[in-house]
C-alpha cells in the first residue's frame, strides 16, 4: 500500500483497545453534557427566520457536495457560559478548552503530536455540513489526521460520511458508542466529509500527527473501514 493511500484510511477503534484511550474516555464522561430534544429547540433563541435557513442547510447532507447555495458560515450564538451554537451543532467555547481536565489528559496521552480541536454536541437533527477543512493540512501539515471519540445514545442513528476519493461515491460510517473514528485530510483531491445525527451524539475532536496515529493504527482491534 502506498504511503498516500495509507494516509487515506478510515478506521475505527474501541477505546478499550488501548489503556491510554480509556483514560481519555473516562475524562470525557466526567463532563456535564448538554441535552435537548432536537436542534430546533436551541434555535428558539434565534430570530424566527434563522431556523428555516439552518434546516435547509442540514438537508444538503443527503445530497452530493459542494453545497449549492451560499449560507452564513459564521452564524453562531451563545447558549451558556460554556456552549455555543454554530450552524448544525453545539461546541464548547474554544477560549475555555484549556481550562478543561480533558484537554490536559489528551496532551498527557499524545504529547505535542496532538491538539484537541474541539468538543461537539449533535442533538437529534444536528449536523456538520459538507466541508473539506482544506486549509488545515496547509496550516498544520504535521497534524493532518482527525480522531473523533464518539458518545452516541443509539448506535447506527448518527454517522460520519465522506466522498470516496477513488470512486466519487458517498460512504457512511455509522457511529458506535465509545468508539473512535479516524481519518486523514492529507488527500488529493481534498476529502469532502459531513456528519448527521438522529440521536444524542457528543464527540471529542483531536488532531494528530503521524507518530501518534501510527501507534493507534497498530492496535490489534483496529477496524479498517476503507483504504
């Protein structure tokens, strides 16, 4: 397998497959997690014309990228001291991330080869629209791997999806609770990917470099979903 295609693997690992991952999972579960019945409920705080715009954007997750109409990429508002809404999901305020024990646990496990990229909540109806993150590999070329540790209330009711760079087909990776999804953005062409949730879904995002990711890919229990 060529180095380029090796970096294009999409894989999944259960946190129990490695003791260090289990310590991150334990810290993850100490967080007070938000919960609403549906994404539309948080948009009751926004002007009434905003929710139809968000609903329309979410519907593009069922079609092929790119998104065929302009939208307000910067649309965001605060719902608590810790949490912000940004388009189809909620996230912890990045200015407060370094105060979290979870942040320091990630640093303890992976060292300087990792950066916590965010902590996100997808209620039912939540989504991350199609995107490529094409700027990230250029600005942080040593950390082009993405790892998402997922806590999902129901298996197979939320998923990560991407456009296969070889076939052009949309592929879905259905979530399993307590698993990590790993994929690389060091792809040509850039990797289009998105997230959809029909359940309560929380996830921790980590950017990893080659040294850290190789230690995960060598875990015996790794599940290779695409290559």
